[in-house]
């Protein structure tokens, strides 16, 4: 509103009784008993210059605001027009959706009451509400961090407790292998013991990496062939794959460059995605259980490894929560798998994301940096 219009506004009637309101720091406005505008002080004219005209009425002004629900964190609710008819003092928190500003609106009847009218004073609460929202976000982050730290401590404890029995298993298997070695009649038994020994050694390496990962958060990156990584995971989970009668198709490009990764940690990522795929297909008919693992280079210096299945798919309402810590759709799941996998990928300078399927099932994509030439 320009100076001339402002002068007309506050001199169109007898504004002298209200001139002291210009010294008030908060926006104040006065309406008569017929809801016509009598006076608006300088802070009000600055704050609401977009809507302020000599013809402004109380009910029209109140239409711009929405009331907050009884729980402010739920956001603005219904329009606030009850003040336009009140004859008692009252305070109400309101929200202006056009400017996204929050206010405490204080209304009181114009004295003397017999003449009618309303005086409104508005206090801007936007910064206060923003601070409250930031504080709530910080509290949530602190809670998640605390829970993550607890998971880390639990992982360290479990790894420590498993070390001794795994060490004993390795020793016993080594003794049995030595006893069977050189006895052709026990060739198949020796083969089974050797396979068990290999998996026990792998478990020991995984636990060592987990302890190191929790403690230092620094993976050891070395050049690794994608085909070796994928086939290692398939071999590791071959028993589960056979038991569930899942058909596996690996489509790995022949010209794939090596990737720069911590081999053990990256195997954990791919193995977790494959296990999730197997779980997703558990309710499907055996002839419709299909697991695909594709790998191809992209134009950004990465290798894309895609793990896809023909299972039940991901409900649209849960997609945004897939990588949140402790979110799970499994009955006995902890909700840590995908969150940890994404953290591992980010430590490697890569990405892990969900890719919608046009038909049934789901697909997860790992983008991994290639090894420096």
C-alpha cells in the first residue's frame, strides 16, 4: 500500500483514538461493529500490505488464515473465522498458507463494548515454529544415531562371541580333513569337509570385516572383478537357491572393468539383495521363481549391478522407507539390511537404489566406481 492510500485509510474516519497503536511493535488492526476497517498501525500495514485496502472487512481478513489443530505438529486445519463474531478476549494460533507464516492472533472487543468492534493483534511465530520443527528433527536424528550405535555395539559383541566357536570349528574341520586326506575311499567326505572348511573361513573373514567396519568405518578398497564377486555370492547361497528351486540367470557384460571395493563388504551387499529376493519369492509357485543378476558399465565411470526377482514386489507406500534404519516388512526382520547396504555403498562412493519393475517383482541397483586404470 502506498503512502497516499495509507494516509486515506487512517484518516477516513476518526483515527485519533487509535493513533497510539502506531507505537506498538506488533501488527494491530481495528474493525467497527459492522466489521469495517477503522485503523491499521504501521507494523500491520507493512506485514499485510498485499491485502490491506480501505474496504477491508474483518471476516474477509480472517479468511486468509487457517486454525492449527489441537496438535500443532499436525499442521494447519480449518479456516479461522470464529473470531469475527466473538465478543470476548481470545488467543488463537493461525497459519497463512499463502505466505507460510504462523501467528498468535489476539482479539478483544473494542471498548466500550456497547459500541461494538474488534481489535486484533498478531505476533509472528514462524521462526519459533521452525525452531521447534528443527529441534524435533534433531531429536529424531539423535534417536536414530543412538539406536545405530546400539546396533554397532551389538554387532561387535556378537562378532566377539562368535570368534571362539568359529575358531574351534576351523580347528576340528582341519583335523578331520587331515585324517581323511590320502584315503580315496573317503573322497566324497573329504570334499564335503573341505567345502565346510571354506565356508567357515569365509564366516571368520566376514566377522573380522564387520568388527573392523563398526570400529573404523573405513573399507579396504582393492580392484575386484565383478564376475568373481557375483559368482562367489551365488556359490555362497547355492544351497538356499536350490532348496527354493529358484532359476538364476546371470547376464554379465564381457567388457566389464574392475571395480574398486572392499571385496568382503561388497559381497555382503550383493548377498543381502539376493537373500531379500529369495524371501520375496518364497510365496510364489516354484515355476515362477526367477532371480536375475545383471552387470554393465555406465557412462559415469561406474558398473551397475542389478538384482531383480519375480516376487511379490514392493508396495508403493513403503518405497520411500526402504532404506530407513529399522524399517522392515518382514515378520522377523530387523530393518537394518538395506540401510547398512546403502551405507556400505556410500563408503565406496557408489549408490544403492530401488528400481521399479514394469511387471511383477522388484529390482535393486548398485552403482560401483570402477578401479583406477
